[in-house]
């Protein structure tokens, strides 16, 4: 006899775990199926930034909501997300200072504790930085980073406490459909009947959707990173996005700095199919050193740093750099939450909660997720802010 549920969530990363947890909190019987282990994909290899600064209101909403969730994780979810409030800086060159000031003003109006600091003030905050090329920075003293294992583990534990189930190491998942309606999945040889299936499998979501004839515009995006051991710093490094250097970095417990090491800038959106992790290897030592070299103008002390381990997270990318969320047109009962674009861990808790509300009955068009609709481009919807930055998906 087949197992039954109100919804099946495919994927035990941050998006899937959050969707299932909040669906269970709303009284739905939720089952998570994961072909590997929790946080085995992009979520488990994230830098874990939790910050609010964004240049468009749609993403800013979910960034702020996720920050609020992490700030009260024990009350909202239970357990601990490993949230470390080390502070966040978004550094821009002089030409982008007016844009930064406008966005900080918007963030302040939304209740975010943030301010604009100049180069001198930035040097006070992070004494190891050179700031001659800095126009200004947005400073969020209460932002920082969270731990993916703690975050996802506590969501799944909360799901189980509410009667939900988590099936791990199932191997490949097959969608089951009756015409243009999903009726469940097969996972690990077991059938699970459900009127709703949520695909939250990151880069693997495209191939899952293709099983029912849906072509989703989501593709693999490897993001490489590594550790630089540089000795004790004068002050613990904050989470930083450094626009002039086109680099991100943050402190790690001990004497390490986590830095970006290529991939997302050099590979970006190629429209390549997803075939597991083959071909996506961690950055080499030379690639990590090259990433460090980009930071030398900002942190001269890195000249004597020792390269440490590297890793690669296989995230999912969309053509416009924004998530896909909500019902899949043409297939009743099928929903997606994918397209992390390097930002999925940050948005996952609040987007998962919003999607759970939609599954539980909230009209999709009334949800803040509607901006991220799967068919938004066909409908002429554009996610854009009044004061956009010029570099990549980090803003």
C-alpha cells in the first residue's frame, strides 16, 4: 500500500526543509524525499550570508524576512540556526555612492538597522582594510552568517515533531502523474501518493520537471570557495561584498577567511544540462590564490596567507538571476522553489514559508512569491529596483 501525504517535497536543502516545516506547522502531512542527505547540495556549501541589503524590493522583502527568522529562530522554528551576528558590509566605489545611499534609505524605511559609512569609518570597523578606493559601504551591524547544517537540521527536526517524515538516501526520484496532474512520487522503490509535489532540488529541478513535460529555465551554477589562513586579525572579519573588487569574503572561526574562488563569474549561465556533479570540481590551489590576489588591494595582510581547503557548491541559475517559485503552469499540483543564483540559502527560510502558505490555500497572486512566478517572463514581469548596481547577482 502506498504511503500517502498532503504534499511531497523533493529536496532536503534549505528551500525544501523550510517549505515542508511550515506546511506541517499549518497542519498538512508533509514528506521530504532526498536522494542523498540533508544539505548535500548547494545549501551545505554556502557561505551562509544573512543580510538585508538588496537593490530590488522583491528580493529585499525575503532577505529581511529571513533575517528576522534567524534572529528569532528558537521561537519561530526551534533549535538553533547557528546565526553569528558579525556584521555585513556592502562596499561600493565613489561612482555608486548615490545608488548605495538610496538603497540604504529604502532599507531603513523597511525597518533594517543599517547606515552608510565612508572609507575612514570602514577602516575603524575593519582596521586591516585599505579603503583608498572606497566610496562608501552599507553597514548592517546585526547581520552575519548562519550554519546550513544547524538551520536545515532544526527545520527537519521540527517537521518530524509535527508528524512529518523525512526519507533520505532514496536514490533518483520519479514524479507520478495522471495526465496534467501530479499524483505523487516514487522514491527508493516506494510510492508516495500526494496531490501536491514541490520541487526544491536546486540544479536537479530541471530534470525532475522534464519528467512531466515541463521545461524549466534553471541550470547548474557552480560556486567555488576556499579558506585562507592568515593569522589572527585585529578584529573578526565581517561578511563582505566588495563591489570594487568583485569579490565576497567573510571571517571563519579560527584564523581563516572564506573567499570566493571563481566559477560563478567565469561560467555563469551557459544553459548546460545537469548530470550530477560530474565536471564540477573544487577550485585548485592556484584558483584560490588568484581569488586571494584580487583581495590584496583591500587586505594587504593576505600576502602572507596560506591557502587551505576548497569546495564547490552546485547552485541553480536562471536567465534573469532570480528564483523560480510557485505553481508550475500546465501541471496541476506541481510547485517549484529553485533558482538560488547564489542567494538561495538566504531566501530559503522565508520563501519556503511563503510557498507553504500558498500550498495551504493562500492565493498565489496575493503572495510576495508572485513576483518570482515561473512564467513571469512570458507575462512581462521584471524583478528590478529603482537603484540597481551593475555587478552580478550579489546585489
